[in-house]
């Protein structure tokens, strides 16, 4: 078991209470030493001069509490007893009772120190809570709109909040600039790709085109098609990284049925069997983005399969916790657990996957995750028992959505 963490408030209280206790012990010890020194002083001896000029000691005498008159040695012995009694009483009062009083006062001081430390750390706790909310927000990797509001005097905590806000503001601008760059670059690249495809098609369909030109044009069109798919994926990824604000009712079961009908010919060409279990799963959001999410999962299941005899199972259902779930399972090669998180990053593939020239841009699961997060859900994956991958997308049900 790891040691339990001691909070900053507790440490400040312990330091404050410890310093107070040490100061009290030093004060109590100094007072006792000074008092003991005074009691140990025997006092002055009274003398008088005789007729011949020599000093003659005056004999002391005292009256006891009982009214008895003591003189000489008896008086000195009685005074010594009184000093010892006074010394013992002072020792008991200063050391014993004083220690008890010091302990009580130290406890009160530690309690007030605890309250004072808690009040002083309120702004720091506000900074921590805000940072946790920002980090735990579903859209934290797409935008950071929240800032820390600091109240009170301008001190070190205020400086910390200002520095944190500056960092978050720069990160937010960086995220926004990255999204704009991807979107703008994708738009700009679509025009030359479209123009290039048109020129290749024109050259291929000329009457004077030779067989070599037609074969070359076929390969160029395949490359151009892959680039167009990449650009479309980047545009869709940039769009899906914005949180959905306008939501419409969508049933994942309808999307599953529609996507399965679209992808059945591709699955039949590779002898992959699609199994559909589309139970009602009502949610709300952007129907086109959610359809792309389902399409990407089914398409990945077909393309990254074992080949003839493989299968892909698509299941949609509602859950009792107020969410809907889409699960896509495919047969295929064994996927190491530690490589699964990388599959959700753009342009990341397993080393067992198809080479980069194959159909696909490496953005399928990245788009799936972004679309799920934009709808307030999440996408997870884990390896199948006999190979392949099981991808699960969880979204809020329509009844719990807030528009």
C-alpha cells in the first residue's frame, strides 16, 4: 500500500502548531530557570557595628503561621523549609500545570492554524478544481474555453492562476489554429486533385491514347482517388473535432442497417460475412457524422480481416445506464493490447496492417473517436479472444441529451 498523502493544509497546520509548541516550551523553561535562580538566592545577612567598631550579626527571628516565635538557627531552618516548599510548588505549577496549559493552548493554536490555512488555500483549491474540470472535459483535446477566475488580493496564488490561464489560452489558440490549418489546407488541396483527375481522365479517353497511356492513367487515378479520400478524411476529422451544438434525433439501429446495406458488396468481394444485430438505440446529434462513424467501423472490420471466411458483427443496443452502445467485432490478426491506443491516432497503423499504398488513409478510428467525443460519448477498443478487434462506442441516450 502506498503511503497516504499529507495535504498542504495539514503540513502547514503541523508546522504552525510545532513552532508554537517549541516556542512555548522555550518560554516555560526560561521562566522556570529564572524563578529557580531567584529562589536559590539566600538573601542578605543583616549586621550591625558594635561599640568597638567590629560588626556584630543581628540575630533573625520569625513568626510562624501558628504564632510561634523562632530565632537563630530555628528561624533559618524554618525559612529553608519554606523556600523548599515554595520551590516544589513553583515546580508543580510551572512544569506540570504549565505543560498542560501549553498543550491545550497549542491544540487551540493548531485548530486556528488549520482554519487559517484552509482559508488561505481556498484560491489554490479553486485553481486545482478548475484545472481538473478542464482536463476531464470531453472536449479538452479540441478546445479549452474555461478559465480560472481569481478573487482576493494579488498574491502568489493569483500569479499562479494568471500563469495557468495564459498557458490554457495559448493551448486553445494552438488547437484552434491547428484545426483551421487542416481545414484550409484540405480545401486548398481538393482543387488541384480534382483538376489532376480531370486531366488524366481526358488523356485516357482520347481516341489517340495508347494502351500504355491508359494503363498509366488507371494507376494515376487510383493514386488520385486515395489522395482525395485522405483530404475528405482530414476535412471530416476537422469538422468532427467541434462539439455538436445542433442535435437531431438519430437511431443507431437505422444507421447500422443502412451502412450494412452499403458495405455488403465490398464484404462479398472479399468473402467476409456481415452479421447485423440492430436493436433500437436512440440518441441525438449529427446524423451524417454518426453515419460516418458506423461506416468507418464496418469498413475497418472488412478491410482488416482474415480474408475469405472472416466475419464482422455489428450490434447496436440501449443500456440501463442512460446510454446507447454500438459494438463492432471482426475476425483478424491478433492485436497487441499495448498497440491499441495508437490506432486512434491519425495515420497510425499496426505493423501487420496493409501497406500505405492500400485503400484507406489511416484516419478511420481517429474520426470515430472525434465524432464520439463531439457527441459527448467515447470510443474504446480491446483485442478479440481469437484475434481481431472489438470497438465499442458509447453515446448518451436521446432522453438524457441536452440541446
